[in-house]
C-alpha cells in the first residue's frame, strides 16, 4: 500500500512515498480507504523534529491525523453498518498520509449527504477545534473578537463562526490576497500585518473603543503577546496557535490582575465524545452552506513534501490537503 513516510526528521524533503503493509482493523477500529487527508502546521513541526518528543513520535513514521474516505473494513465490536459509509475523523498523529488508514470508531463521523470528502477532510481537525474554541471562550452575540491568522484553515472557520454567532470580527492576516479573503468571509475589520510599523495601531482602530472582548490567537509568539494588549479588562484570551515556534507567553499574574480568562491548547484537546459532537456540528453547518471550509491547495501523496513547504511558507490561503 502507498504511504508517505518520514525516515528521519528534517525538512519537507524527508517525506517520501513508499510501500507499507495494509492496515488491519483491531477491536473498536475501522479501516478507511482514504480520499483526502487534512494537513496542519503542527505536522510540519513534528516532521522537523521540533515537536516530535511531546507527541511521542519516532522515525520512521507515517504522518497525518485527519482523513476522509470510505470505510472498507471493521474490527471486532464495530457495527458492519459502517461498511461503505463516507466518513471523516482522526487517526491520531500517525498513519493518515496513506491510501488506507485505521481509525477508532469513537473518532469517526459520517459525512452528510451533499458535502464532498475534500471539504469534510478540511474540517477533520479545524472544524471541531474551532467550535471548541468558541465554547471555551464563551463567545456570544455582541462580543468584539480579534482573530490572528484569520486567513488560515482555522482562522477562516473562526471568522465565519464568530460572525454567525453575532460577534463583531476583526481579522489579522498578511498581504492583500489574504486580507481580501478575510474580507470576503465577512469580517467587519481587516488588518494587514505587513503594512505599517505596528499592526496593533490598525487593529486598535478597527476594534474600536474598549478593544477586544475575545482574542483568538492562532499565531503565537510576539504577535500573540502584542494582541494581549488589545484585550479589554475582563476579556478572554485563547493562545491555541504556535506556527511562530511557540505559544504566546502571557503572564498569568497580569491576566489575573486584569480579570482576563486564559485558555490554551489544553482546552481543545478533545475527548472522543466532544470531538465527534463538535465535528458533527461543523459538518452539518458545511453541508447546509452555513460554513465554507477554504481549501487553498491540494497535492497528491507523491507531493507531500510540496504540501509541507506550502504550509511552512504560508504561500496558500486556507487549508492544504493531500489526496490519496
């Protein structure tokens, strides 16, 4: 069976297509014939070796955690009703970049009629996580929300979901093409982080008096820390992204003194029931046309290295997918 394997940690070039044994479903598992594979930034960080230890990954390994496709086999204890069904779900942090993958039944969700498998794959990680972030921060109608990384796979979903919830949305992205996308998705204010000396000045003007009630930080590092200064006292700050190499390091004592509720990546490490509940919600919204996952590029398995380069270079808007 074809699969993408990293035989060592390093740059995108370490990803190579090879032949591996076909997976077999164990108890409580299903084998999915993969049509599309989600990719997320942390997978490039694991591949580089930077985040390998926290995720318990050793080489050689097959990357990939979110897949969409058709169930072709089930293990003990799994209903045969799954056979032939279109599904999307999580396989963990290994095994997704392949023609077939094994997933626990408890991490699979049926894809609604009318929704393509590529669109479903684009929601495998970010759909559930975006829904979880809005729950964790308690975002509601009337809030003013600042979204960092608003043109990415997660950011584009957050813009749409926050608008649908009745919030005023200010999105931060880089360059005219990406800020244009954020505007098309309905953001009330758009900030180009590449224009001017200090993007926070433009953000403060777009947010208006009082600043942001909620900051959704999908970038991290110094940019995330700067966004903390745009948050109103008593607001909510989510530090869930680290494509800059680290999460925003917010001083808990300062947050406490300002009455700010801090949430981080731990709050969106979802148990099986929460994952399937939130992913089901995102899939339903997409099938009904209320949520549009933005797919900026698709690559066959043989070009997985190019997909990782595109992610690292931030050259595409929205999601990057692999097709098996």
